[in-house]
C-alpha cells in the first residue's frame, strides 16, 4: 500500500466488505459482458479487502470512529514551516502548498482500523475476478467537479496516464503492473494487470488520484503552478499568499457529503495554514492562540515547553495518544552511492558511534525506544530467529545474504548510558580495520590510498543539533570528519530529490499491509530515480526478489512472514542506523473542539473533529480570565 507523506493525507490501511460473496455465471455475464460460461467467479461490491473479510457491510452509513452528527462550521487554524511555490503536489517539482490535496479525490479511500481495505468514494462499486487479474470501477453518478461537470471514465484514464507519464517517479513504480486501461462506459473503467500473484493491485488502483481532464488538457502538468487546480473534493483553496498562509473553504454543495466514507469528516467551514520560519516559532504561535492544533515531534519541547497555566487549567490540552500503526523507523540513512558507505562493514561500524541510551536519557527525556525493525512495533517486525515460512524463504538465499540473518536477532548496539561508549568505539575500530580503514595522525584513513574518511550530514531543522552533535563527537573520536550542513526547506527537498547527500535523518514510513510501494522503498529500479524513497541507493537482487514475494503474498500470515524476511535482510545490510520510535502521538490543541468517542488504529485525526461552538465562544474569555489570575499570557 502506498505510503507517501507528501501525497496522502492518511497512510494507514482500511476496511471493507464484499457486496455479494460471489456472482453466479449468469450474473457474471450480466455484470460483465466479457464474461462467458466457465470463467472464474467475479465479485462486485462497495469495497474490497486485501486479506480476509472486511469490517463494514454494504449498508454501512459511516465509519465507527466518526461522529455522523458532527456539526459543520468554524475555522481550524494549523501551521506549516518554510514556504511553498506550487499547488500541484503530483509532479516532482517545487514545494507544494499546505492543503493542496484537499480538492483532489481518489476512486476509493482507506479506512483506518483494519490492515488494508478500500471503500468507495468516486467509485460507487468495484468489480474484480477471483484471481484479481483486472478490476473495474463504476463511478458514482453523483460525482461532480467543482465547476459542476460530472466525473467520468475519461477523467480516470487521463489521470492514470498523466500521473504515470508526467507525475512523480513513485507513480511509475506503483502502477507498473497495469498493462491496460480501458473505458467501458461513461462511468466505468477497467484496468488489466500483468500476469502473476498480486492481490493488492485492485486496491492500489482504488488509491488513484482522479484529475479533471478538461481542466488539465490545456495546461502543462510538469510545471509548478500557483493557480489552484480544479478538483472534486470537500474543500477548495479560497485564498493564499506564498510564504504566509493558505486558506481552504468547505464546498457547500459538495457532491460526496452523504457518501458513507465522508460522513462525519470535513466539518470545518475554513482551514487556515499559517506559515512560520520553523517549529520553534510555531510553538510560540500555539501558545499565543494563533494555532489551534499542533503535533509535537520533539521530546525536549514536549517535556519543557508546555508546563504552563493554560495546560494546567485544561484550556490547552496536552495529550499523548497510543498509535498502533507502523510509524516506521526513524534512522540515520547512509547514501551507499558514496564510496565511503558502499561497504556494509563500514555502515555497521558507524552504528556503534550512536549512543541511544545516553541520548534517550539526557536529550529525549526517556520518551523513546530504539527500533529493532523497519516495521516496529507491529506484527510485521522481524523478531528472535527466523522459523517456519520465513526461514524457508531465507534459506533460498543462504550465502547471498549476511550469515547473521540465520544466527543472531538484530539488535542495535547498546551502551551503559554514561556518555562514554568506550567498548562500542573499540568494536567500531575493529570492524573498520577489517574494512580497510586505519587511524593515522588522529584521522581515520583508507589503508591503501590514505584518503581520510569524511562526509557531510544534511539536515534542515536546527532543533536536531542537540541530538546530532553528540553523535558527531563520537564519530570524531573514531577519526571521522563530519561536516554538518544546515539548509532551508527548498534546498533540502531539491538535494533529497537529487540524492545529493552523504547521510541524513529519514523515516521510511511503513504500512500495515506492505505491497507495491516496497519497490519504491528498497527496489533496485528506484535507486537512481529522483524522489523515490530508496534514499540509501539499495541495489540488491535478493532484496528485489523478497519485495516481489511480499507483493505476491496469498494471505495475511504469509504476508507477515515474507515481510519479516525482507525486514531481517534489510537490517543486517546496515543501510541505516536506527534512531528512535515512539508508539504514540503527542498532540496539543485548544479547548474548542468536539471529538468522536472511538479512535482507529492509526491514532487521532483532527479532520474527524469539529468546532464546539460553546467552547469556542468562551475560549477567549477563559484565556483572558486565566491571564488575569496568573499574571502572564498563557
């Protein structure tokens, strides 16, 4: 399942139901004129699940983690950092403005409390054969663009072709198994897939963003644009000023307001994103009441910056909420395209210079864990030693993968937390010596060429320096020269796309139902593609084969075992140094909202909340009274 922070508002997977369990041969012929007697069963439903049975039936009116009676109205004020120069988030150019995807809808949408199931949105129903070799989407006859024109099959085919040919590289990887897109009628379109086992393909086609053909045909899709594009979604861009703000307004006559997957969501009349220089200033804006909701990513700031009367009085809520989905492993990624990082022994040695135990105690305030997996903390994470199907898979590659895969559970290097990891650095020296690096004149150099070991560390958040500097100090103890390079957001994005970095912090966020997107994360073909998530530059035929096995998993248990095998091989190749993971969300929000009673696996979403008019009306008075009593502004 696709996982891109830039493009998807929701990353977790979803839930659904098969409408009739199977159609008879006579029904097949009626539903799909191409069907003939003796062919495999064909299913048609409002939703489709990856494995097993979905949660919600065909008579579902709303998800159980929303309030279907949530009132509409009010403003949600959010924040963004840096600036923006485009409202087209689907190509690989520019920095997209906040809210750019609100107007764009997909054929189907992810639920948020099961592994991977898709429910209809623009597509009212979906049709597929038992072997999932093709899929047909039947569009909702109510679906309309904001200019009143209907959403048609022509729009769907145009969107597919445009995204694959002119969009960001990830679309080519994600949809590479599609062999044909055919219009069956004004509101029906069929996608045919390459031969092979890939149960995910009908679901990922449901994630296709649908663009208006009549709008884009006269425009250059490959360029940046500050003209808000035409869409069909619940919001559209109302006004903006580059570098300062973006405001989106709720579409009063939105066609999908009563679609079950939309009921109880998109409750604000206006959503305003205000831009600030960095997160330090955003925190001050939150305290001043200019921002309504903020997700805190700094353990130090969470522990030290919000001990204030407004929090104690319950006006500014400070909540830590369990998130059971895979947040992925945040790590120091090494660019293996660079010669100094091409040897896995070198990459392994550098991991001994990161003292997580000391960092967690003194810098993170004990709030994090060090991950042992790219899928921590879920059931997909490798653990202990391989057995069963996982071991059978790995045995095929014995001699082509690290021996430790079979003998040792992966655990990142640990220290005593004292801040002086002497034993770890000694271990690093031993491994580096095996790889041909020695210390001369207090510098680590290549034993044959005498070239010193040095690299640049790319980052964009000054707040990261308190974590990075102790790591750099330990690397310098090894004789390695580290050149910290702080850049602004635009430079960071451009250098990320160009792979112009040596080492950087990255979180390769993962899905509870991994599939085609793994090619973009780790596949050889993605290594040299701009904007792919294979930032380490991995080119390994074994990993490519393991990815294809994950994609072809016939059921949930097999998917778990195959993902664990892939995870274990990735870990023991030392492409990244595990940094941290937190199995919860840290959020702050002013007391002006109502919230649903239930929460899905992937944690809270402010887009399911609503403005409580009574709370909002009294909030300023309550803040004023608090300031008067406390003698300060918070």
